[in-house]
C-alpha cells in the first residue's frame, strides 16, 4: 500500500488526524481561558458565579436532598430565599458530580478548583460538539473549522474563562449539543436521537434559562419545514419524540415546573406539536386523496391553523389563562421598554442593546463570514440548512438587542463561518489538478448531477473535487475505502472529501494528472496564482483572527473583577484586592449573624466571601426590597438610621472609587438606586432633587441638598477630604471634594487599603436616649 | 472546652512535680478549710514572682520553704493548687528542689465537682519529708495568656497599650502560709498599682513588690493590681495546625501551616479610622495595628504560598537567607516569610490563613541500612520540628529586623500536628518531645490522597497551650517502607489507564444495532479513541 503510514489506511489516518486536531483545538480552547488563573489565581469571578459557587459548596457539603430543600435565611433578610426552587441546578450538580467522581478515585481536589476549571473544560466539549454540528451540516472540514473558531471566539470566551463559573459555561455546550442531536435526529428520523435530544434538552433546562431559545427555535424549524412543504416521517418522529420527552423532563426542574403548559414562551412548541400531528394525519390522508388536490389543501390548512392557533394564543394570553411574557422578554422586542417600566433590568449593563463594534470585537472576521455561510446554506438548503438559517437570523436579532446574547449567536456564527471557510478551502486548496479540471469537467457532470439529486445543489468547488476523485485511480481506491466504511447516507456525503482526506491523499501521491497534461509553466502559474493569493489572504486573516481572539481574551475578558490590577508608575504589576480585603474583614471580625446592607450588586459576593446575611442580592426577585435599600441610601442620615435599625442592619457597605479612579463605584450607580427607589416610593425619593441648580450630577459643595444629605454621599466622602488635604479631588467625577461631611449615626468600621470599600457600623441607640447628633455635640 | 484543657494539662504528668499554692482562689473559704485540714505541712516562707516581661507568655515562679510540723507523720507528696480560670491558660508546671536542682514528678489530680482549683501532686524525694524537716522548692508555672488584659479595653489606634494585672495578694495554697510576698515584673513602665496597705513598694520603674504579708486573716480576699504600659504586639493563635506531607518520589517534604489568630491588644475606641492609619504610615508614627506576620522557614524552602479562605493573599514577601546561631549549637540558616494579612489587625480582630512551602526531604529523613536480623530493614526515620514560629509585628518599616522575626509573641491555644506518611509506610513509631506526654493525644489516622489505592497513615498529635520552649523540640517518626512500595502508585495509575483502554476497545467492538452496519463499528471505534485521548 502506497499511502499507508504507520500501518494505517488513508481513512484511518484521516480519522486519527481529526482526533488529533480536535484534541489540539480542545487544548487551545482550555489554554486560552486560563489567562486569569495565570495572571491572578484560581478564583471565582464577578458576581453570579459567587452564588453558584456557594450553592455548589452547599450541595457538596450537605448532599442533594438538603440542597433541593434549601431555604436560605441569610439572603433577602428578613424574607429569605427558597434556593432549591429558584435556581437552575445543572451547573451545581455537574460540579458536584465531577467532584464526587474525582474523590471516588482518590483525587481529593478542592471544590473551588472544580468550579473554576469547569467552564474551560466544557469549552473543550463545546468545540467537539461544534465539530459534530459542522460535520452534520457540511463535512468534517467545516466541523473542524467551526470547532477551531468556537474554541477561541471571544464571544464565547467572555462567559467561559476559568473562574467564570456561570450557567452559560456549560449551557453553550448543551445548546450546541442539543442542536447537533436535533439535526441528526431530523436527518435520520431516529427516535433514539430524538430521545437523546430531549435528554440533552433536559440537561440544558436544568442549567440555564436560555433553554427557552431551544424550545422556540426547534418548533420554528419544524414549522418552517412544514410551511416549505417538507413534512416527512423523519421530522415527525424526531419532533414528537423530542417534544414529549423533553417537555416532561423539563417539568421536573422545580424552577420550571408547569411553565411549559401555560406560559407564552412555551406555547409555540406546544402549537407546533399539535400542528405536526395534524400534518401527519394529513399526510396519511394524502394516501387516500388525489395528489394535486392534496397539496393546495394541505398548505391552506397549515396556514389557517397557524393563524387560528396564534390568535387563540393571543386571546388566551390577554384573558390571562396563559401567562404573559416576562419583562425581560418584552425588552427583547422593544429595547426602550425596560428603561421605562423596569429600571432594575435596564440598570444592568449586560442588558443594554449591543453597540455595533461589539460584534467585531467579539467575533472578528467571523461576523462577515456569517453571511457567506448563510449564502452557502441557501444554495444547498437541506432540512439542516433551514435550521442554520433560522438560528442565525434569530440569534443575530437577539444579539443586537441585548449584549449578553452575543453568546448565543457565537455558536451559529462559528458553524456558518466554518461552512464558508470549508468552501473556500475546498476551492482554493485543490492544487492537485488545476489544468486537468477543465478538461474533465464534462465527463464529471453526470456524476455531479447524480449527486445533486439528493442534495439540492452543489457548488462548483465540490463538483470539481468530485470529478477528480471519480477519475483518479488512487482516489477511486480511497473512495472505495469510504464506500467500504459505508459512510454515505446520501450522495452528498459520498462526494465530500474531508480536507484531512484531501491533504492525506495529496501528500502521499505524486501529482499524476498534472504531469500527463504537460502544460506550460505559465499556464500552471495562472491557474495557481489566484489560489495562492486567496489562500495567503485567508491564512493571514485566520492568523489575525487567532491573534485578535487571544488579545481580546487576555485584555478584556480575563479580569476576575473581584481582584483588580493596575500598573505602577514604573510599570510594575499591582494587585488591587480591596474587595476581598473588605469581605474577609467582615467574615472574620463581625458576629456571624450580622446583617450587612449594600447595593444588590455585592449581595452574592458578600454571601460567598463574607458569609454574612444580606438584604438584597443579584437575584433581584423582589423589586420592593431593592427599592427600600435604594431609599435608605438616598435618604438623609436620620431617616436612613431609622430604616436601617428597622431592618436590623448592623453594617453598611459602600464601594467608593474616588481614591483610585474606579468608575464602577456606588456614587456612579447612585442615580439608578434613586430611580429604583422612586419607582416604589415616589413620595419620598425624587430623582430631580439629586441634580444641583445647574442640573448637574455634582458631589462637591455645589451639590443639591438632597445629594449632600443622602446617606450614600456621606458614607462615601466621610473623612475622605482629611486625607486628601484641602485640594482634594474626586478622581472619578473630576470634581472637588465636599469640605464638610458629618456622620453621627454611623461609625466607620473599616476602610480598605485604597478606600474602595468602606464599611460602617450602625450605632446602637444612645445610652441616655439622646439622638446621636446631640451625643456627638456633647 | 474547659474539660479538654484540663485533660490536656493532665498530659504534662511526666514533667510536673511538686506542689504549692500559686494563687489564692476566689473562694477564700475553700482555702481556709483546706489549710485547717492539712495541718501538718506549713509554708514558712513564700516568694512569688510574676514575670510579665514576655507577654503574652507569663511566668509565675514561686519559691517556697515548706516545713513538716506534724509530730510523727512523714509526707511523701506536696500539693500545688492553681485556680481553674488560670489553669485554662497553663502551659507547663514544673517543680525543682532548690538545693539539688533536681526536678520532681508532678501528677495532675482530676478536678472534683464544684471545686474551683486544679490540684497537682508533687512526689517528694525518696523518704519524703520527715517531721520537723524543711525543704525549699521552686515551682515554675508558664501561662500562655490570661494573666494580664488590656485596660481600658478600647484605646485609640495610636495610643499606648496599657495592660492590667490583677490577682489575690496572697498566693493560693492548700497549706497555711506564715510569710509571703509577691513580686511583679513588667516590660514597660508601671503606671499604677494598689498601695492601700502601704506594703507595696516600687523597685525601679518596672517592678513592684507586694508584702511581706504575715497575718493571713486580714489579708485574705484582698486583691492587688498593677497597670503598666506595654506596646509589644501580643497575638493569640486560637488554633494552629501544622501538616507535613512526605513524598519519597519527589524527595519533598511539604509543610503547611494553618493559623487562626487574634490580636489580644486593646480594641479601637470609636471605630477604625482610616485617616489615622494613613497618617501613621506617612509620618512613621507607631500604632497598635499588627501589619506583618513573620515566619521563619528553612533556607532551602521553595514553592511558598500564602492563602486564606477566599483565595491568595498577594501581599507577602520573603527575606534573603539569614544566619544566626541556633539553640543547639551551630548556625541556623533560614529565610523569613513576611506575610501581610488582608487587613491590619487591630485589637480584637481575627485573621485566619494558611501558608506552606516545600523542603528537600533528605534533610529530614534517615534510612537505616542495618542488616542484622532483629532490626527491620528499610527503617525510615523522620526528624521534624515539633512546631514552627510565628511573630507578629506592628512595625511600619519596610525592612524588618531579625529581632522582629525572633520575637515570641504568639501564644498557641490549640495545636495540632499532622504527619502524612507515604502510601505503604507501616510499623509506625512516634517519639514525642519529652515535654509532651504521649498516648492520649496521639492518633494514627488512615487517609487517602492523590492516586492512592490502599491509603496512607496520618500521625495526628494534639496539644494545648504551647509555650515557646516547645518550638525548639523535634518529633521523631520512624516507619518501614519497602522500595517496591515506591512503584505502587505508577503501577496502579498505569493499570487503571490500561483497563480504561481495554474497556474502550471492547466497547468499540460491541454491536448494539439490530442490523450491524460497518458504519456504526467505525464510528464507535473513533469515539472510543477520542474518549481514550480525553481521559489521558
């Protein structure tokens, strides 16, 4: 055998290569997510991950039953929170399972490390799932390219760096994997794959609220196929299996419960399920009715049923039988909605509409490969391609209205970019037989036509390829090998050599056809030069892409936000660790049942790191409670003191950036607090009172009285002017410091190294029954 | 807790010897009843020296002349009494015969219900104390705190720390005492002391003498106090755990130290003041905040880390190699870890953390090559420091001095030592430092660590109230370890991987479908390979 290397046939070599490449892609995917661990440490990032981490610890320490029934009285004091019933347990259960499995084989890892490295590990799985998805819709080349893209695409890395222990970390893998299984079950019409899709969907439901995207997109795909007149038994089997098992399974998650039966988000799936039953019935009926009558009948019925169903849905929603869409969903349609009606959603930066540069920032060249991929999908337009097109259009829309949804766009962009790139590769990397191609084209055409019977069309590049393979004896052998494998389900597949196959073949074989032709060097040059130029350009772009991704990952997405870093004047690396300093101070030096009041952003971190009771946290389920905290911050000292004592508050924590110039501090968030408080207490808090006479948001001596008297202002600037001297300057607001800030009802308990976190103790009532103002004057 | 502490004190049996009263306990009645019941022995003269110069460690040295006034009875033992509240802090109690300097055996007596005293029985020399005979004894008790407390309880960050010692004027004894006096020595200047009777005199600025007292009756129940300035840092380690991990493979001895400490100094009056702290830093003015924790580690320590419950602490440093004469002759080479807690420790503030490092194992391990049949072959002998040192400093200087690192200012209340031996070590024998009585607080615990198959043994020793003396002692652990045991772990791992591949290989050859197609076989084998690669 000429092309045996290491005793392996070409096909085996190719599969070995694919595995090796996938392995390397996985390594790169994991490796590029470790910047934060190398720069900082193995630490949980940001806000929500701290909640997930804390619940995972609880699960590991107390077992599943206790976790499931956990009522957390240290959150939302005095209301508490039913944790087990208000979270998606997927990520915690996954980590705990990994943790227990490792401990079972005597690898006593720390649960924190399991949590920190979970997202990178799952990104490797995502790459593998994406490979399969790409292979499902085109071929292994596209799959490998898509896997390579998703491995490093910043849009996905932003949510899956080591330490970013959030639902999205595993959910994106599940999203891609569910879609892969769905496409395969549609292609094969296999109930097994339908059931697997449902199981994967169940896992997704347990892991992330974004499962709603799946349960709307798959029905949409089905509906689109029905509308295109592409009903088949395969589709029927796949969807029916998936919907029944998937829905029943999803209802096992307490947080989801019976929602699939009465909320608007799930109605499309239910409607489509009903529709496909009707269509199936119709197609059965088709065997009894003449063909030409039937088509018109069917289409009419489908459309009218859709209209009837939709209007029924609207009616039911309006009459209140079906729960209306939640606020977050409304803000997906109308980007201005949240700002007016639900300030708490609008106050989160990741819920803002996406700025256009963000797409390029997060996806780089993939974003312009996306339309190319859509074009190629249209040119083939199998059932799978319909799905890709729908997915890309909807994800693109959602990504443009909400920044964080770039995350769901990223997988489809990678897959379609992989498809587009694979076409480019197939066309321009085919160097074997440049002159021969033209001559042999005529001969090849019948084969091509035969092949295109199964798929709707084939692009020229592939047909070129096919032609050569059919005429080339060595390739013929290779094809036999493939046929031997029986890897063809349809003609399309048979004529698609993977790039790995191609590479293996070309490298092990002398270019026989070219030498036969004996073309002049110039002709060869003309044939090869454009390919060379195009490939150089694309290789350059690919390198730039990789470089861009690494750069973005390292500069933008690898900061834990719990630990900050800066450069000293001499270029030295400075770690700013004020948050943990404050949290650890609280953890060690306050009584265990102490209640800490802070803005909700820091709730999860306080619970996780300081281990103290909080009034509000990032769960934001109770707007009134959050508004109360906002009111305390916005009130004058005496009102705030009364309210704070009323809520059993022992400590108040504020984040203050004026010393360092940290712009994400509480004074900058203060207007949102005021707005949210005003929404609930319109008589007590008024936003306009916090602007000074010039209508500016000032903090220095020219600030409005409400501003100067507010608790937030006092807690932030108390004693600060003393240390800055007379010429004090707020480095965030670029304003002069207020000169006299008095504070009687609260007492400084701790201030961190760089003044970033300030903790105040709520004073006990005066022994002699005086007010604290009187006591301090005395 | 108290019972645990007391039980622990029992463990000093081997070291403790003779008896006398250290203090008058709260119940003067009890003392009176006792004194009448044992009329035979009489303390003719007692000089009690309370040494507060090394706070938080405090020493009470009681020199007593005891006389047998009984007509015929021979006394073989002498009883020492320590009030329970002080016994909680007691680290060691030793009794010497003054003339010969010989150490006498001390046995702890279980506390009877309702009693407020902890009694120790001291066995006198052979023959006991004959009628009419006199004997001079030195009773030496070491406490890890509890004798002095900051007063006022709260002071400004930069104020001097004022400490307050208070005790009964008369030393507690189960025997009648004819004449006694108490000497209190302090590190800083004495500010105030009780002078009611006019029998208290100051000797220099750092020493007060109370007494002599003779007529017991009117003195009973009277308390004397001394207030003095002492700005030295005082830290209490509520718990301290030191762990050794022995790895023969890597020739590595991993040391891990857990600490939970508390600054025993006065609390801050009116809450923490950041501005004051910054000004102190700027003007290099002293304050009471503990800023750095110094740990001496061997000079060849590497891979050092400093972590607390929520992650790495980035503020730490390690000094260059230092040299100083060691206690047991020769030079000691070491480095100093300079650990800065996340926040400075004001009085009453707590901090919990752990740090660790690696040292080459061969410096601590000896392998006996004895070939005679009685001696087991491959006997390994580990000689490890019983406890490390920790010094807290409030210094604002960037350069920390050796004196700061040598300062003995951390009192350990509950100590645990763990030595994790390699997998396959057996016939374990532990020899504790002479100051610790064994058995009861020594435990061999099985555990499983990375890639273990049969597990390994951890030697766990617990001890309470550790005084600096123990720091210089060593613990000896000997065990048998066959050379073949070294290969167990790689074999187990290789075997497990092999089994995994075998399984993958078998699974890939199975056919699940009703109609077997070559496609499924190929796909499965590819999947199995991939799985194999992933597992690796």
